[in-house]
C-alpha cells in the first residue's frame, strides 16, 4: 500500500482543492479521506505543502514511434508507400525504451495517445498507453483507440508531388470516403464469415467505440472532416484544429471535441500560419470540449504543462487548462473510467507538484503510475 498524506488534492472531480490523504492498493485509489491512518506495512509519501493532481495526459503524440534518437530507423511514424493503411497498429512501432518516456514521467505525464503520423489519408490505429513500462502490451489501456485520417498538406506533399493520388484536398476526401464506404459495405453484407484483415480494423469505429482521429489544420479541412464523419455517422476528434478559432461556433455545433496544438512549435508550413495559443480558449468558450497536445516530437512532450500554462494565460483560464490535460483529455480519449481524475476506484496515476504546474518555476516532486512511485525528485 501507498499513502499520500497531507497533500492539497486537485481532484478534477471538483474545481475546489481538497486537503486530504489518498490510500492506494494494487494500483488503484481505494480511499480519499481527510485523514487516513496507515498500517505498519504502508509506504508513506508526505505531501505537506505540495499539490496533488491526476497524472497528465497528452491526447495526441508520436512518442516512441518518432524517437528522440535521430536516425532513419528511429522515426517509423509513417508508412508512406500507400495513402490508405487502416490496418497499421501504432503499438507495433512504439518503443518503450525511447528516452522521451522518461522525460514524460519526470513531467508528470502518465498517459498518452500514440499512433501513426499524417502522411496517409488513412494512417492506421492509435493506442492509448501509460508512459511507464518495458513491454508495450503491459502499457496499453485501449487499443485500438482511434483510426487516424489526415487532411491537407502532408498527404498531398507525400503523394501528389510524386504524381500520385492524392494531390488535392478533393483527392484526400475521396480516398477516405471510398475506404469508409467499402468498410460499411463489408460489415453490412458480409454474412459468410470470411474476414478481411484490412476492414476488420473498422469494427470498433462503426460501433462508435472509437473515433476517427482527424489531422486537420485549416478551416476547410476541419469542415471536410466533420462532413465525412456526419455522412457515415461516426465519432470524430479534430486534432490540431489550428484555425478552429475562426469557426469555433460551427465546431461547437458539430458536437465533436478538439485536440489543439502543437502551439509551441514553428509555423513551418502554410496551413499552420495562424497557429496561436488563443485558439483553445476561444474553442472552450464556444462550448467545444478541448484537450491540449504537444504532438511530440513536434514540440517535446515534457512541455505539455507549459503549453497548458500559456493557453491559460491566453484565455483558456487555469481550471480549464488543467482539465485539458487531465479529465477532459481522458474523456476525449475515452479512458476517463480509469484516468483523468482523483477518485476512488480509478487508477493511481498521480503527479505531486511543488507549486502550480502551469507556472514555469514549479517542479514535480514525484510521479505515481499504477500505484508505484516511478519518479522522485
């Protein structure tokens, strides 16, 4: 057992902090109470004068796929030989030995959504994993967790510049529609029991257990992603959503959430020329459920709390910024039954801070994953 005592708990179940103890056993939070008396064998972490939060979540990243070590073998985030590759599984490319996982843990980031990049119109399957472990199978919370699709410059440049499809936004949308139509026909007409490996991966998508995860920066690409999801009656997350502040009400009316970022990155291509930390606050105020992403390694994953802090300053506000890297991120990623808040019965994934994590001079004192202190300052 582990007892975190005397801390100021920011549970994300309430906007008001709570002075209380947390008792942990078998990787779960089993009790939250003003004062808990430990047994003789209980490990105690004294969090007096410290702030206790649920572990932080990055809702879109490529950690372990595009590794910190730079070489052609350490970035396998794109299978850029075919623009439609739904059967690819992110878990087959994630290397838990990537040093970025240590950086994430030291920053209090305990959960990440990880998957293929954006070279392909249909890129493959994302997984939601914890950041601590040696074997990816032991780190997985949900896989598949989403099917990646991508709009805009990346697929066009990857294929169109070589004279292949897609070379236009129309081409991207057409490929995605054709693939979804093919999958829908497969599930509605396949009564023989014959399995098609390239289509079975859509099963959870059409059952609305997982969303399409749409790489979309520009307003026109965002609208196309929404249009296609509505046509096929599918769940959707709008990832990056760089120009979302220009159409915030329309996104809110769609009912789909946005995962915004990486705002701490250069405006290195046309479709991110309007990138701004104000976007996430504008979307939130319009009624869009939002999360914040580093899009690691585009910006490094350990700067997720910093990104939340800047977004708070630029209009999101501190409470919503914390929610965007905890409970709201967990809800968007569909893991809130286990993660995202401090609540009895949830996984004991916790970060203990000296100071406010949204402020640059604050520091992590300890990170707990699965009830184990995995990093201590």
